[in-house]
C-alpha cells in the first residue's frame, strides 16, 4: 500500500468508525425495504454467531445493533447508516438455524432475507459469519449454496476467536478445509473477535476498498 493511500484509508476509517452510525430502518418483509442504497453490506450467519456484536465492535458503538444471549431475537432486516458515509449501509440480518418464533414465522423471515439478498443490486459484499468452534453446519452450507446460486460475493468471517485459545490455528485450518471441499471459490476466512478487536481493522479496510473495487470494475465494463 502506498503511503498516500494508507493515509487516505486511515483518515476515512477514523471518520467512519468513531461514532455517528445510527439505526435507519427495519424491514420485516421485502415490501418494507428502504429504497436501495449505493453499498449495502449485510452481516449474515446463524443466530448467536455474533453478527450484532461485530457490527457494534466495527463501528465502535456498543449499543448500535442489539446483541443478546437469546438466539433468534433479531427477526428484521436492520439498516444502519452514517451521515458522513451516506453511500454505505451496514445491514444486520436475521440469523438462521434457530426457530424459536415458530416454523411458519421462521420460514417467512428466511424468505424475506433471501429475497432481499437476491434482488438488491447494492450488495457487492456480504460478510458470512461462522463460529470456528463449530465449523460449517448444515444451515451454513444451505446458505452458502444460496449465495453461490445467486452469484453473491461473500467473505467468510470466523467470529469469537478470543474464545478459542490455543486451538485457533487448528480450527481456522479446519474451517478453510471445509470451505475448500465445497468446491466453490472462496477467499481466505477472516478471523475476528468483537471482544479483542482482532480482524476489525481488516474489515474496515475492506469497506474502504469496496467503492474503489466496484467503481473500477464498473468503469472497466463500460
Ligand atoms: N467472547 C466473545 N463473545 C462474543 C463475541 N461476539 C459475540 N459474542 C457473544 O455471543 C452472543 C451472541 O452475540 P450476538 O452478537 O447477539 O449474535 P447474533 O445473534 O449473531 O447477532 C452474545 O452473548 C455476545 O456477547 C466475541 O467476539 N467474543
Ligand atoms: Mg443479532
């Protein structure tokens, strides 16, 4: 990275991740979605995997996204925005894998998420969170298949690294192996912890790069 670019990134990150994010809207059904933003970055994964905690840690705003010990609490698609980063939205999606609210509701919410993900053109990057202590579960594989089917660009993110201790390297290697055995293309799994801050700077850097990568790609295809 050139010095100039690094300084630009640092200034951007300082501006965007030192407060100022706020709840924008919540959608229960596709019909409630806000008009499409420019870059929407969803956080997805099993209930309790750490989606809300990661959004809070990333933005350095402890109480932005609701985090809870009870699985399956967030059942809406929740949009966060920042007045000075108008073209970005962070999106907290309902988790999958638990069905405490009843089967029918669960299925309906699941459908809304998939409709949202498959129709929104502003999604150029999705963070798919996985707990490396548990590895890929059948639901994770189902959702990975959905994303492959719709050609969605996602980045796998391992959460709660601080809970793993000495086995971290081994667990990460096992997860990489599981993902590689699916055959679909994937990039290296990003290892994070909302508690220790591990991996958060890398995620902020990815957000910084997103418009540049995307704008360059769309300029190239004109
Ligand atoms: N130790 C540790 N706990 C975490 C981390 N991220 C989330 N948790 C805990 O895991 C539980 C579920 O987190 P939450 O963000 O609500 O998960 P979500 O359902 O995916 O949004 C909460 O009790 C969090 O405090 C982490 O990085 N480290
Ligand atoms: Mg949550």
